[in-house]
């Protein structure tokens, strides 16, 4: 079953917590802290599978979660990293964040593998927090939380040529006549409800991929019928064949039909009309009963606008070969780079604990108190700040006040001469 749209939830692995433990050996009566670090959580990775052409795998499964990192152990043992989870998708799949609609990844072109969500880092064990004045830290850093994102997956077929036109124009018959595709053919509106891909093989060994886009109707650009699903596939193509029923079996005017479809393309994405296009006037084998030659009418209207018109019969094969070679020649003039979309949504930025921090108070028997303050933003700041320089320390002091940390410590009851510790850095607190 072809499926070009799916909604899933992806969850990265949580980082393993750091461990709190102390050496306890027969001949080491005063062993120090030896709690190990937690393991990193698993990533969510998206990867193109050339053998896939549908998102059907994601129809009956909603939740995809990478493995959590393991907690650190005693004797400085590092917790095992969580296993990554790889999501296989067809080439041309776009992942969007559901609420905003922003693009997380476009799996096409050179982008064959991308990390969508990074697993949480593992927390540091208490072996990292021993200092001359605090030789027995009874705390460890928790692992970073997992990230959860609701994702909409869209498949935009990657093909050289898009075959467009109203229902019953004969697109499926044309595709089966010129390629190895085997579409279902019938006579009713929305004859094709799934896009079909086929390979055109020319006599001299050259060829290209052609996609039969499901029959469009007026209002498709506004979402009427399955309009948006159909139209998005056309964005990837480089050349368009506009197939029209020249015999007017449904009583339609072929000229009006061409204008109607072009209008839907323009409303959906104005760049679609900038693609090279040829017009195939189909069913010319059945136009003998008409008083006016429909092909000449179509040529008179559109060839002055730069569109070449080819009279063909998909049923008998008449006129098809010149059309196919003209399309190949057009492809030679168009850049071969696949249209790709830039990333707009960065899941790491939405991690809830990026701006958060924790405060833990340790009190010794002699009444001295140490406040341990930790959080990703604090750790990052200390990583690029030289506290040994006057300028660096002044920057740290401003951060300490403006980030709200000092206000929170006051609510925790900090007093002058209490100790504040942040990732191995230790300060004596004095209120101004």
C-alpha cells in the first residue's frame, strides 16, 4: 500500500544518572568517592532506504524511542550508552515538527543520514566532585532528560518528470505505454489515487524517471479533494508533461483544462510554472468526429506562450516517441540538483532543561553548608569563561545575578560564608 503521509512521535534516550559511591576495601579505610558517570542516551537517526517507496511502515506504529543511557556504577564504572534508533525512510521524505510545521529534516539529495534527536548526555558521578574541602560528596549529576517531538512525515517523490492533468486525461495509460510501471487503469474521476513511478528507456540507452501525479481538480491548491497531497510531489520534478484529453470525451474544453491546472500549480507554488513544460494532446485517434481540430486550437493558444504541443495517442502509441525525446532534451538543459529544503526546526533548542538548574544543599557536622548549583546553561558558561582573569570573574558575577541563581539561593536560605559549588569551582558567598 502506498502511503505518503504519516504522523509519529519520536523520543531520544535519556542520559544515565551519575552514581554516588565510595571505595570500601579492606586495606583502604578512608576510600574516596568512586561513583562513575552515566551513559549517553541513544540518538534518533533518520536514514534513506533506497528500497523503500512508501511510508506504510509508519501507518500502524506511532511511538519511536531510543534507548536510555545506563546509570554509572561504583569503582568509577561508566554506564553503558543507550542504543541509537534508526528510522528508515524513502528518498524524498520531509520531517516537520507537527505544531509549527517547520522542517526538521529533508531526506533527499546528499542528505542520506541525519541525527534528528540527540540523546541526553550522561550525568557525572560523585568522583568528579571531590575537593580538598569536600572529600566525600554525597551527590551526583542526573542525566539529561530525553527530548520528545511530534513529527509529521511527508513523502515528496523524487522523479525527473511529472505527468499532470485532469482525471481521465489518459495519464495512467500513457505511463504504462512508455515505462515499466503497471498502474491501475479505469474510467472514473480520481482514476489514480496513488502516484506511480516508471522508467522511460529510450532506444539509445538513455532514460529518465517519470511520475504520474494523481488527477488534479480545480480547488486542489486549496486542499479540495487530495490536492495538497498531489501537488507536493510535483515540487521535486524537473520537467512537466501536461496531458490533456483532446477528444473531449467528458465534454471538457482542453484549452480551459490546461489553464485550470496551471492555475492550481501557480496557487500552490508559483515556482512550479517556471519548470519546463510540454503539452501532450492525447486521444488524437478519437478526434475524427470533431468539426474543429482540437490540436490546432491548443497549438494556437499555447505555442506562442513557449509551450510545445505534441499530438499523441497513449492507446495506439502515435506521436509518443518525439514527445519522449523532447522531454529528454529539456532535462539536459535543467540542473540535476535535487530540490532540498533547509532545516528550520532544531529540537535541541526546545529541551526543557537547557535553561534550568538544580540547587542541592549539603551540611557538614560542623555546621558548614555547601550549595551545589548545576545545569546545562551553567556548565556551558563555565566552559568558555576564564575565572582566573578579572574580566572573566566579573562576567561570572553578572551571570550569577542576572540568571536568577542568587535570588534562588537566597530563597534556599544561603548566608554569608556559605560555600557555592558549580562543576568543580568553589566560592564563598557574601551578600552585597
